[in-house]
């Protein structure tokens, strides 16, 4: 078992205009970037640090009616170890 992770991606399936993922707690050397339907966390850190970081990823929508288009979203998480 490897205790270092180099990146994690969080993706919204059934992405709709106005959907966004944000990250509000920079842990260790982990940085974040959001593009399209994917939030990427990157930087080598421990498994525990990535677990903490992933607890601080949030979904929101800027749409006035986010549930009228489709109420269902699926959030997928994938991590890469070193």
C-alpha cells in the first residue's frame, strides 16, 4: 500500500450549465483547478491529506433553476498514487 497520492480528479456526470465544483481548504502542497466538469487536485501528499482535501470539495450551481434541467448529478472521484 502506497501512502503518497499525486493527484485526484472529481468529475460531475450529467454536468449542466452553471454547475461547479470548488475546493476551500488547501492542504499541504495540494492545489486545485476547475475546468469544464472536472476539478483536479494535484501535488504529492499523504493519503490522509488527500482524504481531508476531498472532504472540502463542494458542488454548487449558479443556475436560477438547477433542478429543472435535471435533478440528478453523479460525482465521481479518482485518485492516482505515486
